[in-house]
C-alpha cells in the first residue's frame, strides 16, 4: 500500500530542509508509469519530473523562479494498470 502526499510548500534556499518539491510515498516500484508536471499561474509547464527524481528545485531553464503559487498535475499508473490522477497547488517560498 502506498500513501501519497503532496507538499503544500517548499523553500529552495539550500539549507537542506524542503529544498525541493516532490511527492512523497510514491516511486517506480509502486507506480512504474508516471507523469508529473508543474505549471505556473498562466498554465506554462515549468518542469516535468520523474517519480524517482529528488524533486523540483524551483528553476526553469536554469533560472531561479520567484516566490509564487504553482500547480501540479500527476498521473500515476500502478503495476495493475490502475490510473490515479491528482491536481493541486503549492507555494514556492523564498526569503526576499
């Protein structure tokens, strides 16, 4: 049984705490097929990450993105072919 969590925020300031945004409780062992997309408020894809990736670091094309709300869309397909789709939002927080 996999319990999947979606963080509500992350703080990419290289302090080792919440430096990336990644779903928790899921990996390719549970969900061999997955798609994770992160969007800005205008619907532009900021990142596509792999389920086994350590997470998104708050950059786009090598440039640091500002504090803002971002959205995610996740498609997880388990070993039995059952699809789970989730959408939501989270905050990227930076010290000003």
